[in-house]
C-alpha cells in the first residue's frame, strides 16, 4: 500500500506544480497584454491630439478673413465693389 500512496502523492505534487506553472504563465500573459493595451492607448491618445490640432488648424485656415487674405495675396483676387448681373 505504501507504493500506491507514494504514487498518489507524486501525482498530487505533479498536478500542483503544473497548476503553479500555468498560473505563472497566465500572469505573465496578462502583464504582456496589459503592456500592449497601454501602448495602444498611448498611440490612440497621440492620434487624437494630432487630430485635434489639425481640426483647429483647419478651422483657422477656413476663417473668412484668412480665406480673403489668401485669395488677395496668392491669387490676386479682389472683392467686387459692385455686383453686376450677367444675363445671356
């Protein structure tokens, strides 16, 4: 009976060690996933900051005064003094 009891304890020891290794592996995998998640979150935050700056720049450039100034300076356009109706 002593040999059967020894095998039983050996089986329990193997199961406990295997379970401990699985827990350690699971914890490492969890840490790795958390690190990847944080990196993705930082990347998203940076992209949102860039988008915000671009939206501000777009609204600034599309302001009426800026469009008028650009049209006059770069394209030589001018606002008409009087509006003329053209008919066919």
